[in-house]
C-alpha cells in the first residue's frame, strides 16, 4: 500500500503525541515539522526523529507531502489551513475547525475547489471507548436514545498550560476549547443537531496564572467561561451540555445517553478508552461493559491515519471538516442564543460518519 507523507505545523503543547502516534501507522511517514519558532520545530524534530525541521513556507513547498497536520493556536487555524490547501495538500486541523463560521466555510469551499480533503479533530471518537458505545446503541442495548447530558466542569488551564492567554480570548473559553470533544461524541452516538439555545456568563473577570512558567501573570477574561446549552437533535432527542472554567470540583458524569430501555454512561470524550457502564430497564445495578474496539490509549493522530486510508480507498473519512463545521456552527449558536434570548436553528447539515468495523487488527481502519 502506498505511503502517505505527512508534515506538521505548530510544534506546541499538543504536537508531541501526534509526532509519537503518526509513525506507528505503517501507511504514514512523517517528513517534516514546522513552527514560527524554528527552535521549537528543531527541538521536536530531534525528540521524535522527524527528518526535517523548517519554516512553514518551506514545509508547504515540499512536493511529496500529502497531508499537513495543523496544530497552530485556534486564531491561526483558518489562515494556515487555507495556505495548506492553496499549496495543494490535504489538511487535518486541531479543534476547532476555525474561530468564525465565515472562516470555517472558506476552508471547506477552498478544499472543494481544489479537490482536497479537510479533517478536523477531535479523533477521540474513533477510539475504542466511543466506538464501543456506538455499537451498544446501534445494537439496541438502551433502546432509542431520547436524551443526553454532557458536562465538562473544571477551573481553567492557567494552572498547567504554559501559555493560557488564548483560552480567555474570543474563540476560546470552555465551549470552544473542550466542547468539540463532547459535541463530536454526541453527533457520533445520536446524530446531528437541528436547534440549540443556551445561557453564558463570565464569573471571574480576571485569571491568575499559577503554573511555574508564568506564575502570577494576570489574564483579562474576554469570552464566557460558563456555558449551559440545550441541544435538539434531528432524531428528536434532547441534550444538555454544560462547559465551565468556573468550577472548583464536580461529581457530574462526562456523558450519559438515556434510551427508552436503559442508560449508557460514556467515558471521558477527551480520552480513547473506558470505562463504559450501562443500566438497563430491569436491572437495579450498573454493569461495566468490555471495550470491543482497538485504540484505547492516547492515539491523537488516529484521525490523520483514517483520512489517509480514506484517500487511498476513496471513501469518506470519519473526523471530517463537515462535522468540524457543524460543531463550530452549534457552538456559535449557543453563544448567540444566549445573547439574543432565543433559539438558533442550526444551518449546517451533516451525516453521522460510518462506525469503525469490529475485528480489525491494530493499524487497520478498513
């Protein structure tokens, strides 16, 4: 099978796991990594045995690169993705797809114009945990899904992230940062969303960095940090989604799906594994369910591998830009609904991606 050659732009906090995972797939070959700070690119190339560290422009000029992984900060996602597509390469971008709907549309339109693909994180939905949950639902273990709850409750990244400023600017906040994990999971398990509403607030006007690198630095908060949304799915189910950087502790579940004959407890959508629990109609206790699919460890880059398989096999890839745009549309809709005291009818339409088949060997996706 032909190798797909990969370049990576953005050698920051998340890049290490991609650079570690991508070479594990025999289909993929890492060719180069780039960053606006060449020292960062050089450091990552040395650590992960990437053949070349270079500028963004130089990486885009390498003819043999097929896919570029865009791991820049959210405000740069659109600009870099458009440059990648203009260079004639497929792009896989970290979440969110873009900061604005307009930029998200521009990315998809440019890809269609060029005959190229857009992939969008998160790819945790391709992991063993979420794929097992999907099989349970589709095999009828909880009947028809009628409702869901999803909670991401914490106190922000300033205690651990070396440069947390962007989390508190427009395009940041808990919904744009962590919401894609929860929304992509709900879309894969239940389906697309047709209408949303919500309420948002800023509980702390200023944040103080407590990590060792920038201890004591003050960050002004420019975007809502507690967002409560209601999701009306196309199949009739109703979801409740709360994302917060304003909570010191919580015992809420990550995600629960409520069906006509049972309840499914879904694992942390920011991970690839379990645990998975189910309580069916006539049972008084929860039952833990074994994971049926591969990829239960941190496998960020799995979406890149799936896109490469899809390119070679001429099928749709699963962590695709259309879902990334649907998520972006939903997130803006929740914010706008709060601002206007109304519902937002979700404009974008998507299909659920195909599930990953059972009984594949590690490294296989078809």
